[in-house]
C-alpha cells in the first residue's frame, strides 16, 4: 500500500516543462502546482481544461501538509469542497495578476482579478476549498485568492 496524503491535505508539486517554469518564474515560487488530496492518492487540481481529478502518483516531486492538525470531518469537507469545484475554469490571467501583485502593483483590476472565484489557478482552488470548510491558511491580510503554490509550500513542516 502506498503512502498517500491524508484526505483534505493540500499538495504542492514541482513539474517540468516550459509552462511549469514560466509559472514558477511568474509567481516567484519553487513549486508550480497545487492540489487537494482525496482517498487513495486521488487529487482535485486546477487544469487549463478545467478543474479535474488526477492521481498523486503522476507527481513524484510533491509534498503535502500531513502534519497539520485538522479534524477528520473538516478534512472530508475540504475534499468535498474541492470535488464541488470540478470543471471550474482556469485563471491564466490570475498568474499574471499575481506576478504584478508581487511587485506591489495593486491596481483595481488586479485585485478584482485575484479575488474572482469563477476562474481559479491551482493554489486558489486549494485556498477556496479550505476557506469553504472554515480553515483559513493565511492571516496576513492578503486577499483570500492572493496565493501561489510557493506560498502554500511555505506552510509545510520540513
């Protein structure tokens, strides 16, 4: 039996390829992808074709927050929230907006773009699934969706 993340864990992933590198560059992150874990390694992840299922075995370079103290019922709710986001469109412009935001550029359209929930990048999907379960990953005053995979990785215990 494989060692899979607990249900409701968030997973941060570093993949290869040009798009992955551009996302890491644009978001100033060590990681370019994130997802929510379900049972037996199943994941819900944002994807350019829409949020979808995948499996953690497709991502050998991944880390997850297994040590975070979250009650089982809340973990299950996080997973169900992620499942409820299946099909949600991808937010390519959000990557650009997050890049500008990193440099302190917060024009009205940038903040508006980041906080939209109709299109999500992977890390935004994670934060939204957690927030809908009443778990707030960041308390530093940022917009709820103002998060990159690298920000999530910073929350992990080494």
